[in-house]
C-alpha cells in the first residue's frame, strides 16, 4: 500500500475562490426559490460537511440543517446502491420542504436511495443540491435542481472529499493521483 502523501494531490480542478463564487450563486437561487418557506437542508456526512457549512451562510432566509450518515453495503463500497442509514435525522420531515445537500454524485445510486427514503416520510417537497456531478456515470435521470459544477470522470479530493478519510481539509478541489 503506498502511503498517502502530498505527491498524490494532483492538478487543481476548482480553486477555493471558484467554489465560493458558485456557492454564492447557488445560495441566492435557493433563497429566491424558498422565500416564505423554511427549508430543511439535509446534509450527507461526511463529504458534504464543508459544502453545507459554506452553503447555508450564502442562503439569507430562515432555514434548518440536519445531518445523516449512510454507509454502503456490498463488495464495492461505492456505487453498490445498497445503503444503510448509520445516523438518522433528528427532525421529522412530514410536510417539510427538504433539500438534500450532497458532495458529489457519481452513479447516483446513493442519492436515489436517499430520495426514496426521505420522500416516504411525507415531505412537502424534495430537491437536491450537489456541489459536483461527475459526467457520464449516472444510469438514470436524477432530477438535480441545484448543481455546482459538472466535472470530468477523474477522482477528486479536497473541500470535504476524501480518499481513506484524508484530504478533506484541502481548501480547493484537486485531482487525485493515487488511483481509487
Ligand atoms: P454514488 O452513489 O456512486 O453517486 O456515490 C456518491 C458518493 O461516493 C459520494 O457521496 C462520495 O462520498 C463518494 N465519491 C464519489 N466520487 C468521489 C470522488 O471523486 N472523491 C471522493 N468521494 C467520491
Ligand atoms: Mg466518501
């Protein structure tokens, strides 16, 4: 096993400034769309923790935040589509306007499971805000209301995104040179 080190941090895909500028736009859009309602932003741990922290500060209307943690089952930890809820929400979603906040959509299987699960709780509406969407991997139409950036099919790290729990603290998003 190669040791994870700085030489595995590849080219910068998105600078911290680019990320913040896009979040300002997304935040303004959400504030406009949800004016007069109090949405609840449901963030999926751990990858989205930095994104949601910056996003909520760019949405100048009353809102609530809650967190969920999920783990994937199956031979492949990613993209198996079989998801177990490790930490559930504290709030009741009945009649609530929910926005799922995700770090990155790859196959979309995790999101599909989450959407189904949360909708079954009687939500008034449910939309998705994803910082990144990797082009080309989604098998079905996902109906993503808010998307930060569509990115090419390489693995990325930083700004909450990890490889083996490392690199979440990079302020920018970079290619990962180590293979998956
Ligand atoms: P999906 O179910 O295939 O859409 O997988 C989405 C999840 O896989 C994300 O929430 C991330 O936790 C993880 N993931 C997918 N691509 C990357 C990446 O490039 N870097 C870090 N994590 C990733
Ligand atoms: Mg991850």
